[in-house]
């Protein structure tokens, strides 16, 4: 964990370099000291059909959902949320200067017993 899920409006194509964003997001996530590299998952979903506000086709959006495992304090999660929000705000600053853009971030903690996973990537990275 965590899973970073980016939903974005199709009219952002060409405005965001997603491989670069993912590389930087991985670094920022690791630098929090909360998430091990082997647990980080990042994906983006392009929304072909969308409406933002009054429907102006120039309006754009990015919604980041972060799903994390249980066991961290609310203070720790708040610090992580603040750090990631600041990173995205800075990363998107040039878009805010030139485009109509809405950005949102939600951090959710997964259920402690109804969350199942198996991951051998940690062992690979330890070698």
C-alpha cells in the first residue's frame, strides 16, 4: 500500500506528463517515510465522458484517491495528505495559471480485516 488512483478529464491529454508525474509521486511517497517502495501502486484512468461545473469544455479535472492500509495514526495520515496535496498543487501550478482546473485529493483507509493482498515484490526489492 498505498494505491494512488488518478482520474482525469480527457481534455488534459497533452497537459500532464503522466510518466513524469508518477516518477515524482513515487519519490514523494517514499520520502514521507510511511510507504515502502514495494507497496506503491499508481494508475490513471482517463475519463472520456465528463462534465465539470457548468459544462464548459475548457474545464478540466484531476481527482486523486489514495487508498492506504490500516494502522497509521490520523496525524500521520494527515501529514501524508498535506504533503501529497502540496506536491500535486505545485506540480499542477502551471496548469492552474493557464487552464480551468479542479483538483481534489481523498485519502481513505482500507478496512482492517476485509482487505486481502499478496505481494512478493518486497522480497524482490530486498535483494
